């Protein structure tokens, strides 16, 4: 009799068909690759906030998705959600119908593994709740950022946005949020840590993020570093440069405050100022254009005004291409010379770096966090001092002026972890947790072999 495969349920805060963030895409790639791998039967429970999904189903919380019979959409529009505690149960804010919907689904599915990809919009209490429903199941949580540590949207930035935060403390957190009391931050941390006790293993996509959670108090033995894998493109040949064609530096991503798009645009404005100077060294500056690729939907109020002012200040050298579809990203990357990742927060494992590397395009990034971990300075890309648009411009001009440096960086760009490689590693972890094999060093050997550039 053929042995039935174990079931794994992926729980995620969004679906890329409705909210195309990095965590959503990382989960979707994992889910799809696990379906192809065949070692486990995967199921996906994705939270959505689209009110159109309640048309014809008034009051329904759990809806099937017509495009995938193993995907269930959990409708939750953020009502009665406490974004400070990330809880639906604190302060009597428990949404009974939401948790009843989850209960019925989980009990009917009876998963062997529940792999949470996030808790935002759902509540960190869901970890303990699911444990109570399926006590024999193994629970995993992938940590995509620092939400548990930092109440400032998990950015680990001071609320005035002028300073990076290196470590949470009651005193420091109260300075960022003077309307909160110290005991509230204490209770917030206890809420997270008590729910995290139900997790059998954590996954961190970067060593930097793991170190932050270890400093916060998690046992390092419970955290495994596995990067986010993805479908890997074959490199598309770039169109040959025309004589006199300018060097093109490009920003791809969301125009939100912590992504550093303003640093990128200030570098463009400074470049234009230098070009406008009469005589002197400005005559020797290479021709550079600054391309923007992304949606402005997240820009409101003063941020929208700042964006407009900066674009206008450098309009002769800035090309604003607007939003893009993932289907055309490979073609867009083939037409730029470098990708700039100027984020002013620590980041974790930005998908845009993977995308640039797959296209064999060098990356210039801020010299902090997961960005600095993924890009090795002067080996496969360049670092600049975070938030310093003068230093960013210097690095762009250096790369544009040195074909030898450019070729050296391109040749050293590493391969990106594929979705199949990621699933092999995660399947091995699942096997270990379920006791399918006793040799727990298999996963470690796989990771060591990848680092060494060999095959397992």
C-alpha cells in the first residue's frame, strides 16, 4: 500500500494576486515549488482584504479560490485588530467568526505541519490557537522582518526616521512612542515570546535577521537560516549599447518611506547640479540617467509632495516608468546597467537583489543589514553609506566610469537560490521535525555544499 504524503499548511498574511509584497511572493514561490517537489502535500491559507470576495457570500470568512483548489482565502479587513500588540485577542478584540473559520478549516485538514509565513493582520495569538487545535502538528514560522522586536512597523527605525535602532529596550521604545507606557511594551514582548514558545523551528532568510532575534532572546538553535528561493530565469542577453548611450541606474520597488527612493532622487538632483556647472571637472562626468520603476500608490501627503519636488528638481535625468508587472521585469532589467537598493532600514533579504543577480546586473546598496549581507562590496556590487546621496552618486559615477570594475563585478555575481533548492532544504527540515530521519546533519551538509559551490 502506497504511503500517503504528509500535509503542510502555509499560512500567510497576503496573496500576491491581491498584495504583491516580498513576503507574499516568497510564500507563493515556496508553495508552488513544494507542489512540484512532491515530498509533501501543500495547502495555502492566505488572508485577503478585498471586499469583492464577500459579494454573494455575506459574512463568509473562508472562501475557495477558483484558480487553485488547494488555496483558501481568509477574508479579514483589519477590523478589531490591534496593530501594537498584533493581536485579535488582546483587550477583548477577538473576532470569533474569524477564528471559528480557521478552526473548522484546520480541524478538517489535519495538517502534519503548519508553516506560518507571517502573523500580521491575523494575530500572533494564532500560533497558540493553532497549536491547541492540532497539538501533534509541527509549527514553523518564517521571520521576514523585525515586527516582534519593533513596534514601528518592524523597521527598527526611530520614529523620527533619522536614526537606525540597534536594539529594543523599554526606555528606547517609550521615547519612540511617548503615548505608550513601559508596561505596555513589556506586555507586548511577553505576548510575542509566549506565542513563539509554540514554534518548533524558526526560519530566517538572512544571518543578520537571525542575529537580531537571538539578541532579542530567541534560542539560536531554534533558528535556521534558509534564504528565500525563487524560480530562476535564464539570463536574457542585453541589447548592445548604442554609441553615446548613457549609463542607466535604476530603482525598482515600492515608493514607501523606508525604501530610500528619496536618497536615489537626491543623488539624481546632485548629478544634474554637477552637470550644470560650467567648465572644470563637470565636463568629464559620464552620462547617467536615473530610472524609477514602481507604483506610487503608497505615497500620500508630504511624501507625495516630496516625490514630486525631487522628480521635478532632476527631471532632465530622471525617467519615471511607473508601475510594472512581474512578467516584464526580466526585460526591464536587461535594459539597465545597475540596480540601486537605497533602503534606509535594515532590510532582510530583498527580492530585488535576487532579481538583479539573476539578470547579472550589479547592485549598489546601502551598507547595512540584509542588503550588505547579500551584496559583497567590490566583489559583486558596491556599498554606499546608508542615507548619504553624495556617497551613492560617487558609487554610481565610479561604476559608470570604469568598464574594468563593471566587468569584474558582473563576473562575480553569485547564483540565486532556486525554488527547488529551497524546497529541498525545507523538506529536509520537515523530515527532521517529523522524525522521518534521525541524521539531522543532512540539512547542514546541503547548506555547506551550496556555500562551497558544490552539489550534494
